[in-house]
C-alpha cells in the first residue's frame, strides 16, 4: 500500500510481474474505446435495479450516458446503432464491495500483494494509487457481470482508505469511479478465538488487548476531530488530515464488526466521535440488532454467505437467510465476497441464494449487489440502476444473472464503451477443450 501520491515501487514490480506472467499466454484485452455513436439495445427484458422490470424493453445511450429507457416501441432510434437482444436480459453492472481486487494477484507471490501496510493506525494509506488495472483477475470478474469493485486496504486497526474502480481502464486514473470513499477500521471483538491445529478445535476467551485498542481509537478520533476544525494546521499531519472527510460527511467510516455487542458499541463510538456516515462490515450477528441499525440509519456490508454458520447453535441456513432478515427489517444491506478477490466473480449467486432462502423477491435481491451497494459508496448518481442520465454501465445476459444456469454474459458496456469479454480462463478453456473434450 502506498501513502499519498508517491510513485509505487511495488506497483511497478507488480506490473512487471503481471506482464511477464500474462505474456506467456496473452495480454489482457485492451480497454473499451470511448463511445462515438448512439447505441440502442432493444427487445430484452430490462431489470432496472430498483425493483422495476420492463418486458420487451430498450435502452439507448450516447457518450456513455443513458438517454432513453422504456418499452421498445417508444424508443426513437435517431440514427443510432440498433442491437437486437431479444430473449435476453439487461441488468445494471454488479458492484463488488470490500475486495482486494487490483491490490492482490497471486497469494503465494509476495511481490503481487499490495494491500497491507505496517502499523496499527494508517488512515493515510490509499488503495487508489496501488490499483493495478493489468490484473488477470479483473477480466474474469466482468465476464460474470462485475463492472465496479471497491478495493480496500487490509491490516492494522485503521487500515486506510478505499477507492471504487470500474473493471476497465488503462490505469487507475482511467478506472477510478470514486476516490477515497471511506476509511476502514477493525473493531476489537469482546471475544477472541484461537484455532488449535493439534486437535482442530477452537478456543474462545475474552480479548485481553481490547481496551488498549479502544483507548487508541478514542485518542486518535479526538485528535482528528480537533485537527479537522483547525483552519490552517501547521505542521500538516497526514494521518489526521486523511480523517477529515469523516467529520464533514464526504467519506464513510467502514467498521469491521461481527458480534451484536460489538456492533452496538462501534456505532455508538462513531456517533460520539462526530462521524457523519458509517457502515458496518461483516455483520454476522447484525440480524440480532437490526432494529438498532435501522434506527441509526446504518447500512451493512455482509461477509460471504455461502458458508456454514459460525456458531454451532445457529440455524444451518442462517448465512443464506441473513440478507433477507436485514432487508425485511428495513436495513440497507449489500452482499460481498469480502477480501476474496478471485471468488468475487460469483457475487451474483450470493444474491440469488438470499432470494431463495430468505423469501426475498429476486428484484429486491438484485439490489443487494447494485442499487444498495451504489448508495452505500455514494455512487448512486452514476451507477446502481438503469435510469436516464446515469452512466451506461450495464450487462446483457442470456438469462437470470442471479442463477448460475442463466448467468451467461454476452455483452458488457462500461460508460458506453463495449468491453472485450476475453480473459485468461476462457483462453485456457479453448486451449484444452480440444485435448479433453471429444474422445
């Protein structure tokens, strides 16, 4: 992770490594060209992303912006390029939150990992300038409809600042959608667990270092609040300056917390510290305090839900039902694959599972990875739903993107530019299907 705008040496190493690896097979496709003429996609079932569905609809866009959307028969072509997508489905681009996409390439190769910084308090560390658009992982994501990713620093008590990127671009300046959208803090849990490799058991005990971290948070936020109220501070403190957006509402405070008691304590702490906007991340027990979260208008970004419960006495389907429980309680919720950068391509299926097990309408479940996610990161004016005046970042699929049987993405447009859907996995499939296909 690189502080401020210094040229990232490790980023250059990462780029060289990526080029060397990808050169053995092929380079990533070039980014999409800027849209030069109006386009109309017509005949599809359009899922707006806000619960509305248009059968036999059409969407028109020009210069990267949606100009018309509605039933196909009312759309005026005005000399546009008309693309027939009958019997297909159009969705807003999926938004993946809380990932290390672009910051992590090969887990076993240290030179390709650029998401962690030494030290406990690092609010000035920025994912922004460390983002690697040449990652081989990114094309595999957009092939499943992931068009926007929030890249997040990890490690320490205050990890740093995340930024939001499109899944296409020559460099981070091209790809960025929202710079420094929020600072990430890991709340110390009341209980700590230790895995015993001798007998494969987990021991749980009171977290002895908890109070030490809480005191550190109090002093840090107190200093940052005072610093933010100083007109022309001298000397400049990079750590405290980075936290100023938390107190004027221009950035979120993302708090990683799972236990119900910790969630309540973290929210109260942030409110007392003067933080304007906060988001709970993880939220394994958030359903237990859903009323409290709704009352305080705190959204939740959930951990991956394709898993077993974390506690033996919980309903085995609880992870699947969790998004629906929060949604029904009126809490704004988004689902995520957390820091599992390579698995995030399956994000749509988390939303699909939440619909099947949580008694949530599919169009509501779609919002967990589109509209809600966009609103949480403050990008709802650009992405999240398909509406006139928003960016034309959308996907065309042969079927239901929430179901792996229907999620067959045939076209992707990012800011109106048509994206090449080739990727390393497709190339390997084509290479080996001749060998292992027909006998």
